[in-house]
C-alpha cells in the first residue's frame, strides 16, 4: 500500500524561474486539496503538496520549487522521465462556508491552487491572495483568473499588485467584506499573523503546515509538533486555527532533519 508507484511525467509546466509543475496520469482513487504525495527520485523521498487534480482527465500534479539537491535533480527531468509517487496522505482542507479568502505565500500557493480550483468547481464564492517577495516569484495568478477567480497579487517589494505583506491585505479585505472562512499555506510567521487576524474578525480558519517527514503514515514521529504531539502527516497537514492555538511552536521555530530548533 505504501510502496511508491513509478510513473512517467506526462507534462511539465514552467510556472516561474524556480517552480515547475509536474503532471502525471493518476488512477489511484480520490484526491483532496491539502493532501500531499511522497516524491521519490530513486535516491530519497520528500513530501510535496498536490497542486492539481483532475478526476475527469485522470491527472494529478505537484508544483516543485528548486531549492536544494533533490528538487534540483527533479527540475532536470523532462517529459517521459519517471519518478516514484506514494500517497495521497494527510488531512485535507475542509470546504466550509459560502465565502472564503485563501492566502498563499510563495510555494505555499501549491495547495491553495488545488483548494481554489475545487472551491470554484463547487460554486463557492472565493477570493485569493497570491503573495511573493517580488513579481518574478508570484504563482498561479493567470491560472486562477482563467477560472474566473478573483486574485489579489501581493509583493513585498511592490513590483506587482499590492505593495506589502499579505497579512495587511487580508486584514483590509476582511474588514471590507463578509467572509466565512480563511485558508492559508506559506511561511509560518505569515500564517500566525493570519490566524490572529481571522480571530479578530471572528471567522474560522485553516492552515497547511510543512514539516520534515519520513514515513508519511504517522509511525516515525519525525513530523510531530510540540505540546500536543500531533503528527503533521496524519493529524495534518491541515489544521484548524483553534487547534494551532495549542501548538507553541507554530510561527515561532522550526526543526531541521535532526530535530534541532531554529527560530523563525
């Protein structure tokens, strides 16, 4: 059940200078926004969020940012090459409410794209903030707009769209309109700020966390969070805001592969 399935890369879409989306034929059952796959390059495995799933076409996609040895090797692959995938794993986003604000920061836009696509398919009222440091790093703005989804690009340096942090823009949007829920994935300091903002506006919130993972099935404990001992691969990666209030490390520090703490 948990053995990687070796699949050919059907299609590669270049999103920007550091991010590519890899599309595969997929016949392994249901896939839900917020879940992830373990990606095996025949040397090591890493978790990658599902950014695209089309049950009609029988396709699945993962968007990968080139940030290190494994991702650099994956970026060197071409259509027709093979990699191993196992999953999908984890607790997905829940579709709740009729009007939703989704906020993605950097490659955190990957699960937000999957969520927004499904919410749009269901006819929910959805608006998306796609945030990055600069315009060259923005993700999926055109893809979302082509689906008729309202998108607010935001860049730290003001090179495109809103100038400033997505937390500021989200707070403004929540003040001006009646949203039922906020969902987010991205840097934890950003998500911690969004949790505070969502609570100030008295709306529900969901957040997708990233941690080091090895087994992805809740056995090894590599991805446990402090205080409550939740395994991000099993109890997450998506958590409700009120759950994250019980997690001291959320937005404060991260652990490397050996478990050493690093402040955020």
